[in-house]
C-alpha cells in the first residue's frame, strides 16, 4: 500500500469516528440533564435553610442543633389535619415534638416513613409526640393513601400550599427541600434540624439529646 493510500485511510478513519464521539458526548449530556431533573424532583439532601440567624450548628452526623439558650420559638402551627380533625401543635407544649415535612409524591419520604412510625410508637411513653406537615399534595386523597400504606398513625397537618412552612423564621427550613425534620423541645423551641432523609438510627440520635434535657 502506498504512503498516499495509508494517509487517506487514516483521514477517513478520523472523520468516521468524529460523529460517534459527538453522539457519545450528547448522550452523556442528555443523561446528566435527566438525572438532574430526577434528583431535583424531591430536592432531598439539602444542608442549608437559606440564611437567617437561627444559631444552627451542623454536626458531623449531618444534623444541625441549637444550644438551649439560643433557640427560637416554633411558630403557631394549627389547622386541618390530613384525616380531617383540627390540630394545634401548641397543645403539645411540655412534650418534645418531632415535626416531619413530607409529601406523598416524595420517594425519600416514603423510605423514611416506617422508621418514623416505629420511633413514634417507642418514644410516645417518654413524652415525644410526632406531627407531620403534609405539603404540595393538592389532592388530599394522595396523602391519605400514603398514611394508610405506610402505616402512619400520628397526625399530619395539611399544608398543600406551604403556608405553614412560611411561618418559620428565615433560615429554619428550605421550602424546596423535602423531607425535612425539626425537633421542638419541651418549651416549644426549635432544638434540632435535618434537611435530608433520616434512617431510624439517625432519627433516634437526633431526638436523644433533647430527650435527655431536664424537663
């Protein structure tokens, strides 16, 4: 084969491979975009509440806590529950309240729900009350179906438009981050926060220091 023929074959090979490389890059880019949309659909795993002087200190376990003397009072949280009856969280003052923000459309919420129910049952006798805040479920039937399927028996306030969440001091919650969990101490003040899904073990670790505080 002449030198000219060899050069021609090398040139053709380069041009034949170029479209494949471009297609591969485009395919990878499209996959990244789709993946990003999937992850943002439930927006789990956040670490920031969006500013504000809330005194949260992030621990190595991913849970943010506030010292007893620096805690802000939880806002007034009352209204209709998913199952119908009215509820005022202030009625639980004197107990530790675990607030879990969830939606039936949220896969991480579905994953953590059984653990929340189990911890709720095991700590109820120690003065710990769980309350959910169901958000962005415009059809209450979806929330009801979620609670039934997951076996959740503690009450959840219905907050389809996020009005209750907006009552929290700036920097406490990120409205785009679901699920989120707050622990409110016996005086009605916010003691701990997680802006990511919690396993049963991490949930217990989040509650334990507040439970150990003197009543």
